[in-house]
DNA sequence: CCCGATCCCA
DNA sequence: TGGGATCGGG
C-alpha cells in the first residue's frame, strides 16, 4: 500500500513537465526514504535523477519498496488535469498494476481520481558516485535558461569555462560566434540573484546545447541552478526542490574538437 | 425594415464565437419578440437555440417577421471587425438580400458598416418541447469547461451522473480512467461560484466530449452554466445571456454501451 | 490566482 | 486552422 499526499501539488506537475520531453518511460521508486526516479533519456545520452524526500509530503505511507513503471507522457496528461493549487495524492495498492492520482481542490468541493496503468520497464539503476567537482557554479535558473536558449540560436554546443573571476558560455556556428561571461557576484539584494563560483581548478568543458535546453525545462522548480563541472565527468545541472529534494541532470562532455575541424581542405 | 441596436456589442461577437464552429449556416429569425436562431450542427447531431429578447436591445425595430439566412463564418469575420466596446447595429431593408452590421466606436470617432449577402437556407424549425428534467445542475461555466477539456485528454465520452450529493463526470480511455466529483455547494462567497443540484431522481447519461467541448465555447457569455438531464432526452447545456436571453445546446445521450464491449472474445 | 491576449505548435 | 502554452495585466 502506497499513499503519498502532497499539498503543493503543482510541484509534481512541474517535475513532470521538466522531464517528460527527455524521458518517455521510467520507473518511480518508492521507499521509506522518498519518491525517486532515475532514468536515461530516450537517446541514452543524458541521465535524470529525481528525489522527493518523504519528509516533504504531508502524508507518506509506503509499506514496502516498490518500483512503478510509468509512461511519463500519460502521467503528465493526467497531472495536467490537476489545478495548480490542488492537493495531489498518489496511491497504489499492493500487487496492483495501476496507480491512482487523486486531486482535491483547496475548497474540497472537487475531488478527482485518475487511474493509470503501470508498465514493466527494464531499468539499469546506476549508482551515481558522489564526486568532487573542480568547479561549482550557482546562478539564477532563469538566467541560465536564457543563456542556453540564446546560444542555441547560434550554435549546437556550448563551452562552459570557469575561472575564479567568472563563468563563460561560448558557442560558434555558421553565422558567427558568441561568448557570454558572468562575473561572480554575491552582492545582490536577493540571494537567488547571486552568481557564486566555488572552484578548486579552472575547467572548460563542451556540451550539446540541445540537452542543456531540455534541462532548463525544470526552471520553474527553483529560482537557482547549480552546475557542477569536472574534467571527464558528466556535468550535473541541479534544481533544488524546496523542502523535498532535487532534480539533477547529468550530461557527458563532448570530446574537445580539433580547432581546424571545419577546414574543408584535407590536413597534410 | 429591421434595425437592432445593441450597446454591448461584444455580446453578439461572443455569441458568434460560440456557435460558428458548430454550425456553418443558419437562419436568424427576427420578430417583435426578439432575435433568435435555431440550428442543427453540421453533422446533425447537436442543436443550438439562441434567443436575444427585444427588450435587451437599446433600439429594436422589426416591422414584420423575417428570417435571414447567414453564413456564420462570414458573419463572425465581420463581427470580429467590431471593437469589444463598440455599439453594434444590425440592419436589413425589406426585400433586400443583404444585411448590414454597423459598428460605432464608444467615442463616435469611428463608424463602420459591413454589408453581407444573405443566403437561402432550408430550415426545419423544430418545436422544442419544454420538458421536466430529472436533474438540473448549475455550476461555474469555467469549471465545466475545464472538466470537459481535461476529460477529453483521456477519453472520448463523458458519463455525467447526478445524485443529490453531487455530480460526477467520468471517462475512460487507452491510458486510464478519470472521475471528477463536484459536491453540491451553495455556501460560497459569490453565487456564481456555487454548484447547485436540483434533482427528482438520480440520473446517469453518456455524451460525446467533442460536442461538450464545442458547447463550452460559450463560456465567455456567462459565469454559470446549467446542465439539464433526463433519461432518453437530449441534455440541455444552457448559458444565460444577461438581460437578453440564452444560448442552449442540445445533445442526445449515447446509448449505454455493453460493459463487455471491449472483450476480444466473441460473446456466446 | 484568474483572465485575456498573443505566439507557437500540431 | 484550432488548441495549448506562455506572458502580461487586473
């Protein structure tokens, strides 16, 4: 028996909006600890890890560990039927092959229940080792989204370079090049507007903008984002979910291209 | 000679927005009583009845009963040319085969007149008998629209079930099932937010969501909607038009499907 | 938080 | 061409 009640139902709606374009089907794992998900994107390039800790729910009952395979597109369809201030409860009976989403309006005048079939999904649950990163950038999530969107209109990849002065996002495309530099800035009115760099060593890595732009779908979940970088490790783009956990996106860097790769003439 | 002047011209704009997708061509009937229309939708499944009483117009002159056949798409195109706070006058000369829409801006600085050809339309003007209904639900129109839209993302038909406790909207589709229950609730701050059930007998009927969603195009005309249900009678979905009349949509229920219809094995 | 308007996608 | 989503305003 599983019963998870979340007063701020819009959180789970936003979570699904942020991953449904990246991952088609995934197992949600439920244990006493919390409600979590780990899945590769459909092209097996990026990885999503979600954690919603049990303490963040108003009611959390999970009698035994359970893994529920869901089609995220269908789940998202159902969650769209919840109002933004509805209370959402996720229920599953032991041995059932369905999950029920219950939506209660704040006034209790409307109660909806949506039942969805579960799926069997092979999941290779990777252990993700906690790593030390050479650089961790925290910045406003909306600004990061804007930068990724802007750069994607020029090129396909972004080079993220961190020094202790700041972070630089660069791209190059047919029509030209672009560089956006953010200086470290901790002296702002609101802490969520700060750009903060923790760095042990300068680092410069290249990533596909297409995936970065997918990750920024999670922007509504948090006003800040942290980007953790280390040579030869996947970047971690993390959005904290207030009081509950996080959603993290992992993406391997591209191998540095030869500067001359665009030359049409063959190399000697 | 016909001349109908309506200060709140946006009303007639909204009326056309709410029926132009359902009905292609229709006769507007004008008499001393008012301006009315009755038409089947283009697939001859649903029926629309509109009444705008003469008392609701600031000036109403209709020398003799007249029926004017109009293409609602073209009429809507013209009405879109009126500002939302324009005064709209509908004019037709006796024996003319055209109708003129005149739009006056509130400041009188702009006066437009649009002339449209009338059409000859066969219309079987059905007498719609006033019926007694087993259940009449009054609820916020926006909520009804939201429910029909949400359910249409899951299934094709809605079962509306009324008991004295409340009204339930249910559907079923490939990805799962959905039930939305509204409790009767008369204790709200604003009367238009109430959900009120008048019922002599419980009733449960099935309708095509496609039509329901067409009907909800009339939502801007009224903050509440009433849904009148009786076994084997068409449902009536009515939006009152303040001070003037109503727009009513009629739709026959679907015959209740056999529970086993989805079985793959043939019935014995 | 709801509403309307505009823009974009299907 | 219609519906949905997003953005801006009340």
